[in-house]
C-alpha cells in the first residue's frame, strides 16, 4: 500500500513535522504551538500562540458531571484500561456535548446580520449554537476570562464582534439574556485564525482529552469498582404485572 501525507516524515537523525525539524520544535516550540502547526500546517505568530493556548486551557476540563467524563469514568469503573476508558469519553463527544464549536463556526461563517439572524432563529425556533449554558445562566465566566486575554494581546476579530452582537440581539429581541458561551467564543477565535469547522471539532477533542485522562486516572486510583446508578435516581415508567389473573 502507498499513502501520501504532508504531516510528518522520519529522516536520518530527525523527524519532520509540517516542514519543521522535530529537534527544533523540541527546543523552541510549546505544546500549543506544535498542535497549531500540526492542524494548520504553519507556525502561529506570538499573539496567535497565546490566544490558541488560552482557548485550549479554557475547555481542558469541565467537571465530573459532563457526558464525556461520566462515560470515561463508568467504563474505567468496569475494569477497563486507561486508553479504553479515555476513548469512551472521546466517543461521547457528539452534537450536544463537544460539537458546539464546529456548529457555531459553520453558523457564524454564514451570518450577514446579527439582528436578522436572531430574528429568523427566534421565529423558526432553530438552535443558535454557542449561546446558553446549563450551569452559567447569566454569564459564562470562561468567556470573560478569555476575552481579557484577547484584549491584553490586542487580538480582535469580526467573528468575535459578531458573536457578541448576537448575544446583545438575543437579549433585545427575546427579552431575556442567553449568554455567549465558551464554545461560541472559541468558534469566533478559530475562524479568525483560519481554522475550518472540522478542525474546530478536533480542537475540542485535543483540549478535553487531558481532562478525560485525569478523570479516568482518579476513577481508577481512588474509587471502588463498579459504578452503578442508584435505584433512587431511576423512575420506572413502564407497566406493572397484572396481578388479577394470579
């Protein structure tokens, strides 16, 4: 079999990663910069590297209660390996958990007017990706913190401005604040950096995997096998046996 790749190549005494010598990357490049290089094919500027790293850190973990963390922990509690358990967590990243960055990137790329977009979404009752959160009802604190990094680094973007404009329009037209969440902000940042929506999904997988590894290791090291949902948390909604015929 023959394959073509522009990602990497082993050469005598070194390894080439996207046209860069691995030996040089080891000496000079951060992990975030190297991830950027792998995904984009080129090294980030100093400002881009700072923003990209901050975005990665902002979603590195979000507690034990997420679908991916619980999936990883439950699989680990059954006596599975670290890699199998982490893989279960990654597999749990779908459209409703872990997929919002990709969907928000597609969404923002097609918006011409924030006002018209929100009006149409409210009228047709379609999802506005990148807004709202199950825990953060008023404001996602990660958004404010990442925006501070953007301001400090003088990193601006029409996509970030658009995301904030949509947030304002939602509050104005709906009469209720539905805050921009971290997925929406990262979507704007990645679009500005030139990433594709599919790369956006890959970004989240890369960012969240260290958190999943930590969740799995804690489960294996400190918890008793095997996890089972408490019966008090389960409500049976089916029919009961007909006792009248016995």
